[in-house]
């Protein structure tokens, strides 16, 4: 892996001027997001030297998966991300604990051969298209932009806590959102269990769901079955904004983010 990193850095030095020139006009920032279809998620991160693309595919029946990692640069004349290096490896996991993965040795690792670069484009419907240079991967797949909202967040002063995780398995295709307002043993506490959908036009996570309320640590015996709404967006300084009255800024809860 150290050898591969050294090789990548060498290529980066050669291409730095070209990438900088392209960035003056357009740098492909529209790709920088998280994209998904059922059981497959694509994370694209823009870095100073280009883009890092991570694709994770899971087969929950077999307990097996594949991960691809590409280092790409934005190529303006085709409006696409084009890979320089590729890493592909398989892994196994327990479907009951899908985040506990055991990785295999890489099937492929290193610089792409001539004519074997992978390309990522965005079609006229705003969907991400993946064309792998070595295999027929990505054929007929169109990935939806789901934004970046995973993780745990908090504002201790306002007693607001939330955990957001992507659910893209079986018939589900949304974020699971746990939102707590108030301390559990306080005079008033409400816990919301919501589903969230990313609105690409507003760049917000729109959530709906019921709530369970507590008074002095005791669960209220009555419920009005009301469905509540919540909205999340990003501030310029990278905080998650819970759009309640006056807006409540949430910071990453590193104790629960692993």
C-alpha cells in the first residue's frame, strides 16, 4: 500500500499544473457527494489533487461484498472523472452486523493500464453513471444523489442529539433519523423516529415521523399519532443545522461516530 501511495504522489506532481488549470474554469465539484442505488453506495470526495471515489457493494443474502477505490482527476473536455489508479477487493460480513467486515487481498491494485481508465459522468437526469475500465461494472446503473448526512451530531447546550444513517437495503431507500430533544430524565423530552429524504434542489434532508414524549423520565401514556417534520442542512463552517425555531447548529459527536 505504501508503494502505491508513492506512485500516486508521483503522478499527482506531474498532473498538478493541468488539474489547477482545469479548476480555474470548472473543477467537477458537482460530483462531490454520496450517491446510491439499492445495496450499493458511492462516496466521492474532492481533494486538492483530484477526487477519491469509494464504491461499496453488498450482497446481504451471501454475506459478501466488493469494494472499489479509484483516484481520479476531472477531465473537462468530457465532463467526467477519469481514474488514474484502481484498487478492487472482496470482503465478507455477517448480514446481522453488516458494518463488521473482513477484507480479502486486493484482486487489482495499481495504475490503470492504457485504455482501462474508469469514468464517472452525470447524465441529463442528474444521475451518476459508472463505467469501469476493466469490467462491465455499472452497466444500466444510475446512482441517485443522497447528500452527506450520515453520523452522530449534538448540541449539548440546547440538549439536541441526532443519529443519521443511510438505509439502502431491501425495499428501503432513505435515511433513518433518530432525533432527541431534551435530556431523557428532564422535565420534558421528545424522541423522534423519522425517515429522511435528500432534496437535491434545496440541499436539505427532509424528515418525517412520529415522536415518543417523556415527562420526568416517564413515558407519556397517551399519543396523538401526529407525524412531525424536521429539516437538516449544512452551514458554511461545516456544522449540521437543525432547522427548528431560530435554527440549532449541531457539531459532530465523535464519541458516537467511531
